[in-house]
């Protein structure tokens, strides 16, 4: 249940920003970073590891936000 908090919205943001990213490399890196952060968050959650869980959560949320920014900037700069 813990993974259901951000994975669906991040998938939507990642798919939407994939249509016209400002940087395809940044998009790929951010998706990989998000995935690794969520795996680490789940492992940390299962093992009650703090502050590892909080750090992984923050990296995941930051990656999600940057994916959105990458997509919005890509659309704004499209000619």
C-alpha cells in the first residue's frame, strides 16, 4: 500500500513528459532515479530504516517534480 502514494501519478507525469521532453537524457535519468529511489524506499520501509526512508522518499519526489518540469519546459520551448 505504501507504494501506491506516488507511483501512479509519477507514471502519468513520466508518460506525459515523454511526449515532448526538453531533454531526453534528463528524462531517462530521472525515471531511473525515481525507480531506484522507490525501491530503496520500500526496502527502508520494510526494515524500519531512518533516515534512509526519508531520503529515498525525497529523492523520489524530487525526481517526479523534475520530470514534470522537463515536460513543461519541453512544451514551452517547442516551435
